[in-house]
C-alpha cells in the first residue's frame, strides 16, 4: 500500500511499511485529540478511543507482548504530542506522527535489549 502525501510534505522517501505505520499513528493521534477534547468538556468518551498500539507496534518490529508500563508510556506520549498540536493542520499532525514513530522505534530497541535473556 503506497500512501500518497502532497509533494510539499514529503520528509523523505519512506518504505511502504513505515508510511503505513506513520499513517496509522496520524489517525490515532487525531482520535486521541478528539477523545481528550470530549473528556475536557465532561463527556466520558473513553469507549470511542481507538487503540492501534498492537498493530503499530507489530509493524515497527516489537517482538514481545506489550506490557502495561509500555502502554501507559504510549498513551501518555500521545497525549503530550496532541496537547499542543492543531490536528486540522495536516502538516503539523504529520510531523507529530513522524516524531511518535521515531519515539516508538527507539522504544522498540530499548525493549529488545531489556527483554533478551
């Protein structure tokens, strides 16, 4: 699957697997912002939270099951990223999705090191 980004937003030529991960992260970040905004108004919107972390982590290359500690970091990091992001600005959202992708790649290497016997 090849995702076509506008020419002015390409950061580099990325493999399809990376593009897919960034696309999924981008959509998940939009959802997190929406849910957080609803919760800020007092609406319990947790039922609508989209959790693509198992899929995204598998695409990136996590070889182990996701722990509660990792999932907490994952959702906290997403919340940090969307707090100051205008999700209607596609370029800004794409940059945050790329930043989160890089964070996940780094975390996957830490994870593999920690989990080796």
